[in-house]
């Protein structure tokens, strides 16, 4: 470890002290005043009611304070003058709760509220939910997604899934209905932060692209940041998918089972101790081998499964404790191997378990969330019995997040400590490389992000201080998010610096390649790394986003957003004519920019949206041999996920109890590298009989990424009807995937010209039985 | 009016865009392999130091498919451009370590020093692939007497019009400890790649004995063979190199397969890919007088 100059050490210490004091400021400012805090839940099942309004009025009727419950249903109102106050808690679709509170100086009181559903106003709940989320409701790259949004997307399953929804977003490029990779606004899958209840997940999308580890049945809400995310997130360059899960029913047992030719699911939830401890368990398993592949003219050599469980408890009135666990398994065969070798198979497994302790302490006006989690990914690639490549990443995370609410401001601050272990074996034609490190202290991060609000204007500056293993000095990452509401107009902007130390290496010659080798940036000073182009150079991105949204009436909403990402220190495999991925890396830079337009229409009984995304992504790679090969110092190319145009549209109508949804998607062709032909290569470096020199096969490529694959477009249709009985609901769904049987290419093996298409026309019938 | 014009331009643009989207969107097939007129890829070396010449021949194919143990169905001839003699080569099949089959054509003759050869491969319905390789003229190594001023140097001359020298190396045979020589003698190679100077009638290499002694000491230390009390006793010096034809010129003087694998890199094949070189090994051994050996730093007893 290097010895720091005194001045620099002092500077870091001063900065740390400054941001810490900034975080404490709201705490200090609340001294000598009363505080109330608590949880707002649905009285019928104990679910948190995010967005519930809490108003505290002085007895004279003048409103003094207000707050909205967060995703855990928690709220906190500080700085309350002593005296008598009227408390009102309301949420559309629920009966209003009223109480009177006598608060003394310095008092901190816990007030938990259970709101009873108002059956007559139930429809309004849906309207409200659509108003806070919605297809066009984008705020500087941020979109909040609710289960209802997922269920609208036609898929061969009665329940919705986050993966199907993401594929309809204009800035999201997926390689099709299989593959398990998501590229967001020019970023690569390994550059996305994916979290489930705060636990990092590395490859949570299933091999069949309709599905992920996030079915709508277990989701409370999901925050998607396509860029410009705030200081609470770090360690990745591109985007954030932050999923929060539901808690199990604390009042009574409920569950659901569903079946379709693609997937079967089961969910069970209920109280283990009524009102105090609940459990929700969900499991899914693909049915392709016995289901869909039996009646479509195509083998579907995929299988996947996932199991999710959450134990949620109420240890005290002012705290919540929960444990979340997830396990996924995916296996898929991707065509034949090169030169008659056995079929190539990819497998991966995610495992994650985490514990959260959320507390609203009476002695401090703060909401604190303490968590510890352990998650990991193991992936393998190669012949089924003998994988030639494997890679694993395991992360143990300790995190403390705190929110200090104020009247016109709020400060979020927290610490995250990650211990990361990596192991990669790249055998066979991957040149027999072993690389790995035992779990080591990988990063310590501290962030503070105050939010200030003046009328319709809100600004959230932030700074994230990252101590990475790669060097002792902290990396400072400034961030900024802001929004301005003027009547029906909404303006937003976001930006910041983002860095990533754990990087995923994959073969960019092929966007459908689903294997990622995980590695980290080594320190510069290690002698053994002195020739490593990565040494000491963290991948880095600057984001800038500006957006405008308008909602002139209840049935129409339009948003327009532009973005720019500047990428540096990307390390990509050197270009090679060998028909395998080289592990020699070259530095690269890149940029991605584009614009997205979303229009959402809601006019009962119709619902619809249309999205258009225009995107430009380019990489510039610097390989020593480029001058020799192409007469240029840098190879400027469109990476295979650079999809120029993307259109997604949905039209839904509810008539006579039937929900009919039609979704049409279009994506222009992605770049790929065309070949001229194939021959062999022998290294002629001595005067000897060449029969004794080893020979390799070779691909004679045209200039890289000069070809464009055919455009992708598809129409999916679903028709659904729910029958309600006393204690159960039966939902029947019929769907047509790829209704006009478009041959959309998924994967083209340029070596063998073997082509794998996405799903053909697939009719499917599913049913779901839910009880409560 | 201007607004109408602007609107109509926009309308035309969007209609054109829609047309492009729809027409490109209807295409389902992919042209992934562009194909080429180039028929074969050749690798080999013509040398007077072997009584049989060998050249690997790969057909340029449109699929990367498993190889089969069958004839290439191609004719291979060589023409000695100096004498006009034409030879027909035979096809043979070898199996690589991974089980793949490769074709190696061969002809039982010894390439002549200073002669130029044209190799031609023709296949049914394929254009002919050609390559010409000039075997460098016969060459002699002359070692001059060492010179000593501040250090000890020795000039080695390669007499003959050799276009290029590759893998130039000076190998020192040294004894590194007392006792029987059989157990304590080792060879220490010192690279002289790129150190040869072209002069009238050939090349010159200045062997820096004093500097090489320092290198030898460090290399023996690195191998754990250096004994401070003994040093290194010099038994002999050998200069080794390859005299090769002009196109045998790897980028940067290095044989890096990741660089050379790119088609067109160090290639001299017409209407095809690959590389066929010509040349021979050169080697000369000597032992300088004890006076110079000791002055360079070595011991002589």
C-alpha cells in the first residue's frame, strides 16, 4: 500500500468530515422539537402503503407538517412544535385515518397506522398508481415501475415479468427473446447495477428473454435509472435496476398457481405469527421441454427456474426486520460448437440472501436501514459435461442507509462496504487462463445526497466517496439530479461521474454471447501487473440527461428526453482472427447519445403508449496492431448493441371483462462482423517442415462491425379474463407471441452460418388461480 | 408559405423514414459471408537445408466446418525460375493434435541457393494462387579478431547478399562452478535481433563480449547458478541466425501470432493468403584468445 503524502491525507480527512457533518446537520437542527414516525400499512394484509399522505395540523387548523410514506410504508416528521395536533393519514382507495396528538418538547412518538380499504374507491387506487408510475412518467432517466405496468405487457404467462417490460423501453436493447442480457442506453449488461432488496445480482435475467428473477407477483416496485442516478448507487457505469419486493400477507393466507406451456409458477404467503411475522415464497420453473417445444416446429433447449422467499417481521412498533433469499438457475444450448465439437451450453446460477433492519429510533429523527447480504453468480460455458469456461463472483455487502427528513429538504446518507471474491477459468480455446482473488475488501463507499425543495423545484446534489481496492485515495463522484414542476410541465436533468472496478469481459464480436468473465482492475504498482493495460485504471463514465414531460389532461402524457454518456477506460478484447475470444485486452473509449420520446394515452376503456428511441453508440479501441492492419491508430466501431432506432407500442382495451393487449416492437438491425471466408493459420517463424508446426483455423473478417443484421419487429397479443369467486380468482389468458411469424434473428454463428431465430408464432394458453 | 414548405419537407422526410423502416424491416436473411476470389492459403519455407520441401495448403472456405480426410482436389506445381524446371507436388494429409485434418503438399528436392521459385496451386473452378520465393544465395560467416579499447568487441561478417537476417542470437557456452564440466556447463543465449548492419557484400554484427558478460552474470544469477567466487568460464561462442528472403519480415521483428494471424499481415501470396518464405540457418562457433576472454570478464582456467 502506498504511503500518502500528509497534505493529501488531510484533504481526504477534511472532506470526509465535511460530508459527514453535512449528513448530521438535519439531526442537529431538529433538537428541541418533537418528532413523529411510524409505518402506514394496509389494514387488510399488512402491506406497506407507499405514497400515503401524513398531515399534521395544529389545532387551529393550520397545516404545519406533512410527509409521504416511502416504499416500506415508513414516514418521519420532525421539527414539530410542542402542543396539540391533528393527524390525518390518507391514501386514495382507503378510508381516512384521523387522530389527535398531544406532543411535548423533544418528544419522539411512534404512530403506526393501518388504513382500511374503501371498496367503493378501489378503482381510484389504480388511477393513482398509474399516475405515479406510467409508461411516459420519466424523470431524468428514472422510471418507477409497478406490478400493474408489468402485467400489461403480453407474454406467454398470466403473470407479468420485469424482463418483458424492460424490453419495451426505448433505451433498452435486448438481444431478443432469449439470451438473458440487457443493454441500457449504450451500456453493457455488466455495467448495470441490479439489486433485489439491496442485494446485488449479476445475471438475473433468464435465458428466455420474457423472464427474469422479478415476476410481478413478488415486486412491490422497481426503480429503473437509465443513467444519471444518484449518489446512493455506485460501482457501475451504466444504469440501475433496483427492485423492492412485497412482504407477505400478515393477516391471512394467500397464494396463486399458474401454468402455461412456457412456465409454471406458485406463490404462497401468509402470517407465521399474525400481525408480526409473515412469509412469502414464490417458485417458477420453465415448461419448455414438455410444453411449448412440443407444438412449435423448433426445439427450445432452455430451462430455468427461480425460488424467492421473504420473511418479514415487526420486532417493535418502530422497526421492521426482514430476510430475503433468491436462487435462480438457467441452462441454454446455443447452437453447435465450432468444427463439430459438442453443442455449446451456457449455465448460470444466482444466489442471494440478505437481512434488513429498518428502524425509526425515538432518540433520533432519522430513518435508518441496516443491511447485510451475500450474493453470487456462477456461470459456465462449453460442452455440457465439460465446460471450458467458468466464472464466479461473490459479494458480501454491509450497508447503512439513513434518511434525515426536513420540511423543505431531506438528506440521504450512508455507508456501503463490499467484500468481493472473483474466480475465472478460461480454458480450451480461451488459452487456459486462471484468474481469481479470494474475497477481499473491495470497496468502502460513503455518500451524502441532500435534497432541497422550493415549490415545484427540487434539486438533489450528491457526492459519493469510493475507496476502491485499486488505490488508497478515494474516488470522488459528484452527482446531481433536479426537477422543476410548472403547472402541467415537468423539466428534469441529471448527471454525474460513475466508476466501476469489477468489470465483465465478453466477446464484443457477438452481442448474443451470454458468457461474461468477471475480473477486477488490478493495482498499478504490482510488478506482475505492470504490463496489464487495466492496471490502476477504473472504467469511468460521465452522464448527462435532460428531459421534459407534459400532461395536459388525464388521458395524455408526453415525455422527451435526451442523454449523453462519455465512457473511458473500457477494456475490451483485442480484435483477433482466431475463432475464439482472446484475453488480450486493449483500452477503449466510447460515447453514447440519443433521444427518447414516450406518449402514454389513458382513456377508459383504452390504454396505450408508443415509445421511440434514437441511439448512437460508438467505441474507439486502441490496439497496437491496428495501424498495421487497417492503417489507423484507433478502431472506431459500432458495438453490436448499438441499435439505432427502436419503437415500442402497446394498445390495451378492457371490454366486457376481457383485457386485450397488443404490443408491437421494432428495432433496427444491430451491427455484426461479416466474414470473407475461413482458412488456416500457421506461424512461420523458423526454417522447418511446416507439417510439424501446429495449425489453427482462422476467420478472414471484413473490417469489424461493418455488417448490419436484419431489423427486428414483432406483434404480441394477449387476451385475458378474470373470474372472481368468493375466495378465489381464476384468470385465463390466451396469447400469440410473434403473431405474424416474423423470422427475427437471435444468433448467427458467423463461423458455421448456423442461425438461431427468436420465437416463431407461438400460441399459448395460461391459467392462474389465486386465493386469499 | 415558408411554413408550408417546411412542413412538406418534414412530411417527405418522415414518409421517407417510414419507407426505409418498413422496407429494411422486411428483410429477414443475412449475408454473413461475403466470399472471395482468393482460393488458397499457403504456408511454408523453401530451404536448401532439407531434401524435401513442404507447404501447407488451406482452401479458403465459406463455412468453418469439420475437416474431412479427403483429397483437396488441387494441383500444386513449383517452377524454378532460374532453370525453368517444373515439379509437381504431392498432397498429404496430417492430423492436428485436436483431430482436425490439414493438407501438406511436398516435393522431394533440395531448393538451390540463389534460385527463385514460383509455387502455383489450382483447384477445380478456382482461380490459381501463386507465390514467389527467392532463396538467398549461399553465405559464409567470417569472425574477425576481437578488438579491445575500453571493452572487448568482435566483428562477425555475413558474406553474401542475404536480404534479411532473423532470430540473430549469440550463444555463450560457460562453466559456472568448479568441478567436472559435464555438470556445470550451460548455454546462455544473448539476443542480437536487429543488431546486424547491412554493408556492401553482406552484413556485420558487432559482438559485445564485455557487455554480454554482464548480461550472462545477471542471467546466471536469475537461474541461481552464479557463484561469486567462481564467475563464469567461457568455453565457446556460437552465432546463430536465419538468412531469409525479403518478405519474411514480421512487424516489429517479432513473431506474435496474435498480430500475424490477421490476413494480409506478412503475406506474399497472390490471389490467396498466407506466407511462403525461403532461407536457411547459419551458425558459426569460435573461442577468442584468452587475453580477450579475460578482459571481457570471463575466466579462462
